[in-house]
């Protein structure tokens, strides 16, 4: 029996500025939860800036296979991922930043 692939814990932060109605952008983000779960997302937080309601921060904690994590470009070229991201780009008109972090709290 083969060993299970090593899993790496990661946290994805997406900083998003709504171009139109912030409520519509929030609904889009929440609709993406199933997509994140399909990719291994375990925990989600949707944060809205109290001083600037058009600004959101999405936090997704997930586990990735070490092999996939080493080649995120390959994952980004997956047709399902590309279609999902294209929808986001159109809705946000390029007003989004994404970063992946490792929790080093200890």
C-alpha cells in the first residue's frame, strides 16, 4: 500500500475591492465556497472593511499535496480553475490581490 502524499497547510488571502454593489461581490465570494472545498479548502472567512465596505478580505485555509503546491502554475492552468478565475476577473475588473501563506505560529 502506497503512502498518502504529504499535505502542506496553507492560507490563501484574497484582498478584493468591489467595483459595483458590495452585496453582489459578497454573494459571488460565498458562491465560490464549493469550489474552494473541492480544492481542499477547510475553513473560510469573509471579512468586510468597516470603514470601506467595498473592500473585502477572503481567508481560505486548505491542505495541498506537496507535489501540487510545488507547481501552482500547473494547477492554475486547469480548465475548471481558469473558468472560475475568469468569472472573478470579470466581476472585479482586476481589483483583486491573492497571496498564499504558511502558518508559522508554531
